[in-house]
């Protein structure tokens, strides 16, 4: 009976060692698989008989078995790429995709956009992220990342901000709308947009009306004005600017404002002109227009309108935010990649195609944004390589081969002993 037990023990060793070699072979085969996590075979001895019962001691072993295959969820090396949709997680967490079996999780960030404008992995499974609202602010709404409409509507100009200096040495001038250039102390022009996104040139004329007091007038060529005559300027807005005795902006009042553009634009468009925070509104006058004894000059001016535009390019930032850039220079955040965090990553169930799914041992995923709550950061134009260490796997392969040969020796020796027993009758 003891010899036969030796056969069974040897066979268990061959089976377990062969299974362990399968784990090593799988690691080696996936050494070049993006985001692959290697595994480790863990063995246990098998106890069959105790000669002293529950007293312990003097126990026969019955061989070995493959007890566990542990996933090694260590960080893989990060490789830089040229693709804007390649993403890598540096730290804890996994991407979430909509797979046929439900929610899948992966470290493989080789992504691309399909013909529907959806961000998908290599198998076409949609990648989930946090959506942006109409203002481009990232919300906590989770869903598929999609480009949506690649054309953005026009935005009418509502405010123009101007930072400039008025020359306190100028003489008082009387404004003549028929000859604004020569009857104003100073002028500048800027482009604004009507409600349908048509660019309109607005000229601002400034006249000194008294010490520390100025008037501005916003005028457009008659060719852009409702009922206007090309070549003749039409006034659309007017206001008064007052400075303190030390040249700081005291107050700005608006006396008229109605931009009646032609060619399909809405009538009565309001465009406010801001020259900075006034002393009357609580400002200190340091970051506003001034009136000093130097030449009239505009330091900068901005406006908040834009024409309709189409998508020109897009990119992911290093915090996983997808930003679209349009051909009018405007940019908008579309979504932010979502990261799933599990209590026990090693408990995830492998389903192939570089995917895991939730299991009882892994716990449920906690979805969040990169670099929050212990989640790793997302690196753009990068992919995570396999964490397989070829050198260690080859050493393990040699060890498994040695163990296999040793167990095979057990069988051949037991066979020789049994042959001797059979020869006793001869």
C-alpha cells in the first residue's frame, strides 16, 4: 500500500508542477501585453492519514496541490506614446468599460474614438467618465465619454473689458458724429460678435468733457447697422467715465446701449464696457483704467463673444480631463476619465481581453476622479506595460522543471520497487 501511495504522491507532484508551469507560461506569453498583471502559483501540501488520530504527529502526507493563483497587481512600467488617447494609470485603480457581461475593469489604456465619437478600448467597449455640463464644468454624472456635436454655437458678446490710460493733459473737445476721428481725443477699435456669430468692428471714441471726466462712444460703420449707410458711423452705446484727483477710476455710468446690427442679427444687443473696478464699487484703482499725465494708450482689451466653430483638436490632460479645442480658439472640457478603486484588487476575476470583473473577494468598485481618495493619477500619451519580469519567470521556469523531474523520479523509483515486489513470486 505504501508503494501505491508513492505513485499517487508523485502524480500529484507532476500535476501541480505542470499547473504551475502553465501559470509561468501564461506570464511569459503576456510579457508584451499592455496593462497585463502577472500571476503566481501557490501550492499546499495534502494530508491524508494520521497514525495517532487527533493526537497529532506521525502523519502521512498525500502530496501537493495547486491551492491559489494570486494576481500580482503591482505597477507596470509607463511607456510614452504619440497617441492623444493613450492613457496610463500611475497608482491604484482601473478604467471602467461597458462590456457585454456588464461593467469591466482594465489597466489597458490603449483607447480611441469610434465613428460615433465615443471613447472605446480595442474591442470597442465604451469607456466611462464624468460628464461636463454646458458650461464645461466637470460634474459627478458618470457615463460614456462622447465628443457629441463637434460644432459649437456662436456666443454673442455681452461684455468688453478695457484697461487703458487717459491723458490728463488733453484739451476738452466737442464731439462731431459726422467726423469722429478728428473730433475725439482718442479712439481704438475691436471686434465683437452678434447673436449669430458674425464678427462686427466697433470703434470707441473718447472725449474729454471736463477735468477728470471723459465720455466714450461706441460706433459702427453704417454697413453693419440696421438702416445705416455704408461709410457713415452709427452710434450704438455711450457712457461717462470719471476719475479721482489722483488719476484713479472713480465711476463709470452708461447712458445708452443698444447694438442694432443688420443681416439677421437680433436687435437691441447689449454690450457692456468695463474699464475696471471703480473706487465707488470698492476697488483700489490699481487694476483699472487710469488718468495720468502720459499718452492715451490701450494696454489690453478682451471680449466674451465668439463665432460658431468646429472641432480642431482634442487632448487629455494629466488629470484625465478631455478638452476639445475649436477653430475659433475656444476650448471646452468634455469629460474626465473615471477611476474604479477596489478594496482587494487581487480578488478581481480575469475574463480575458485585458479585462477584470467584480467578484465577491474584490468588493464593489468605488468610482472617483484621478488622484482623489487614493486613486492613481492618469498620464496622457502613455500606456502601462505588462508587469511581468522575464528574468524572474525564467528562474521560476527552471525551478518548475527541476521539481517536475524530481517528481517523475519518484514515480520511476516507486515503479522499480513495485517490480521487485512482483518478482517475489518468481
